[in-house]
């Protein structure tokens, strides 16, 4: 009888040991585990600014009739000023280009309208302009150039050439203007002489100036 009790106890002890070892293994696993909780906070926002362009355009050169000239703008020109004001809260780089919508051929034109349009195209392709800051930058021996408008060659124009070459892909750079500041530009316009042929007379050209605003400024 005693022998049976010893045998039973020994058998149960082995089972108990196995269970105990299993519990230790489970507890060891719990010791290296962790909890993770996540909370969502919606409605976080950011908004991009929008640049504005403010300029005293358009300008009218029609008060002075243009005649063909060989002087490349030194005489026989019409000149006007325009001002660009930076109403943005950041420094902005500006550029300018031109288009002539009335110079685009229209298949619906009558022969008379087509002839008139061709004269406008002819004259537009011979208009030249000179754009310069006003007053023009001047440099002395102690001058330090700190602004894009202060050109390396002091007093040099920002643009000097054919009006039709001021295209969207090749604009003239007007330079940087600080926030809440302005810059005035003087524009000279003249009609380039073509000595090889007669040019159309009494033609009125109307074109569009576009001012681009870009940031960052540099």
C-alpha cells in the first residue's frame, strides 16, 4: 500500500514539474512584451500662399508717332514709365514678356482683314524696346552691388532688343523687389528701319505685357 503511494507521488511530481516549467516560460515571455496604443488627431492643416501682381500697366506709346530709325533707340523713340509694387509678404522676383494676339493669323479674315493683319505683324516684328530701372543704377568706386537690379555694368538696360523676342520662354528679368516695396521702370520704344524695303505706314499695334512673379526670389 505504501509502495503504491510512493509510486503515485513520484508520477505526480514529474507532471507538476513540467507544468511549473511551462509557467516560468510563459512568465518570461510576458516580461519582455509591451503594450502599444495609438490615438488619431485629425484636422491638421497647412495652406499655400498666393502671389499677387500689381503694376501700372498697360502703358500707351501712341502719343508719339514712330518713324523708322537707324539709331537703335538713341532718338526717334517714345518712352513711358511703369511701376511694379510688391504687395506680397515675401521678396519676389519679377520678369516680363509680350504677346500680340492681334498679330495671330485668322483663317476667317477677309482679304482686306488679312492684309491689315499682315501690316500689324510686319510692324510688330520691327518694334524694339529698351527697359531700364528708374532711376538707372549708378556705380562708384565704393559701390557694393547687393540687388539683382544693380547690374554689373551700371546703367545697362535690363532688356534691349526686339519686342517680339520677349516671349514666354524668354522673358526679361526685372529683378527682385522686397515685400511692400516697389520699382519703377522706363521703357523706350522705337521702330527699326529696314533699308531693304518700304514698311507699312499709319499702323496701330496693340500687344499684351505679362508680368511674372516668382518666389523664392533667389
